C-alpha cells in the first residue's frame, strides 16, 4: 500500500463510537414491534451494517417489518440517538496528521448521508473530508460496496490509489469489490477473525497503530524513491563502463595494453 494516498473511512466503529445511540434506537424500534431487549450490548451487531439486513437476519423480520422497524428506529435516532455518540480518542489527531501528509480523505458509510454529515459536523471532523458519502434514506443505496462505488464514481477516484478503512467485514468486502486495498481496525465492533476472513490486507489494534501504519507507508514511499534513484545511478555508472569494457577486450585481443593503462 505504499502508493495509496486516497483514504476512505467508515464512520460507525471507525471514526466515532455510536454504541449508545444505535443500541437505544434499535431497542426503541424492537419495543415497538413487541420485542423487549434487556441488555443493550446484545444489539451491538447493528453497528455498521445496513439496518434492514440486521433486522431481517437477527430477528427474522420480513421486508415490510424491517422497513417499519427502520422508520421507528429513526424516530428515536433523529430525536437524540444521533448524538449519543463520541469520537474515538486520537481520531482528530489522526485525520490532521494524514491531511498534513497530503492524503485525500473521504467517508464511506452505510449510515444515511444526512445523518453522517450531521454527526461529523457535530464533532468538527467534516472539515478534514473531501466528501461524506453515505446511504440514501430510501435504501436504494445502502450496501457498503455500493456506497464506495458511489464515492469512486462521484469523484473519479483511481481505485489503485485508494484504501478502505473500517471495523466490520462489510467495509473490507466493499473495498475489495471496488478493487481497493483494505485496513481493518479492532477498536470498533468487528473481531480479528471477522476482518481476516473478509480478506483485510492489514489489521490494526488501535488508532495509534493505524497512524503508524499509514505513516510507515509515507516513509516507504520515500525509501522506494531513494532506492529507485540509487538504481538509476548504478545503471548509469555501468552504462559508462560498458564501452570501456568492450574497448579493453578489443585491445586485449590484439595483444595491446588495456585502455585503463594507456596514458
């Protein structure tokens, strides 16, 4: 990933920790459906993936029930759940450092774009981003691969220079489907096994480790450039010596003194 200078970040579980707001919003929606959840931690699986998929997968809702649950979820989320959220320690410093290095930063999230913009603006993280790309309210764009593709098309991003960074398998799979390299983070809500199985190219433990990995890439780029320069100089040196070698062989074949000894 030495030449990757366009970084796409997931939002939930990567830039901010939305556990309180999301689990309370899900609990509110489930309660409306007659399902009472005692432990909010049981709802952490909803952090990251599209809500519709999770309601259908975890609670066997049909599509109509899932869509109603999403509508109920948004009642609580709009009112207060959106900002029952916190930026991960060190995230602001990470984004600032990457921006100073000349990296282009974007957000690609399965959260509706309207909500994502409000959250990032609240935490004053929006100014670091070229754009905030998210899902549509009607669900026509919610899959992570589709959101990433939307960002790529909108800004004509060269995918060979892009890295997708996130905490769940959906981030890794979405990045891979779009031809990008990927970094999985373990300080969010995905496990090492989940990220590894999804095919993450790199997995980091915390925000500092993520910064170290991305800084190392910059240093590696500089080292690569230095190495390339050294190789060119060596090739040029050998090229200069090559004619002398041929001349030496020519004189030696005639029994003469080597050119290097002629004064």
